[in-house]
């Protein structure tokens, strides 16, 4: 039987706020010839975090504004769930419609990846597309199959929140991000 489901990479995160580094990752994923689509999935709340600066609906709206390429799907599933959703659960849900073969992740996540819910099953299900971040070059041995991808974007959402700057935020959403940074926690 021929697989008719689009081959996709899932790229999840808090996107609190999304920044040029996130955009560079999505741009690289879109350019990969073995992918039909890239699914960006903003988390309602990362299971390892207790709160976010921006609301889940705001972060979803930002992602929709930024990732408007025809090869990109911004999936609202985790936000609509209204609670923390495990990556393995999202992969299982999306696998009903898509051939979820790949999962994009920053190398800074590899140290704790074995603590992810159902990591063993997830590790069997996907090939990891690991975007290398300086200072985070260990943990690859935990992954069954992976491809390393370069990322020249020393940017983080936490730095944006701490420094209250929109320097590395796309102008499409910068005014909205600045408003939330100035206002503080919603």
C-alpha cells in the first residue's frame, strides 16, 4: 500500500515569544526536500514549566502570523486542549492524518530528553532533526536516529523576556510582544 499521508516534521514549543531563531528553524525545515509539510505546535503549557508570559491564544496567534508559508501548518491542538499535552500524545494525534516521521528540536533539549513522557516510544517513532545550539553538544547518544542541522541564532525567548527587548522579534508581531513585555505577566 502506498502512503498517501504527507510526510511531516513536527516542531513544538512554547514560543513565548516566537523569535527569529524559531523562524530560521522553520525556514530550514521548509527547505528540506524530504518533507511535504512542517507542523508548528505551540504548547498550551510546556509540561516542564509552570507559567508563560503570554497566553496560549496569544502565542498561537503569533505563530499563525509568522509561519504563513504554504508548507507550514500551525496546529492549534495543544492550545485548544487547554492543558499541558505531552509530545508523544501530539505525535499520536497528528499521525492519524500525517506521516509524522520527524521531530525538530534544539540541542539544548537533549540533556533532559529522556525525562519526556513516553520518550522510548517517541524515540522509536521519529527521526530527530536536531538544531545545534552553541554550548549544547551532548546527548545525541540517547537518540535512535537523528540528523544534525546548523543554527546560527544565539537567541532565546527567555532572553527576550528578561531583557524586555524585541530586537530579535519579527516586526509582524513586535508591537504585540512589546506590549506584553511592558505589561508583565498576563
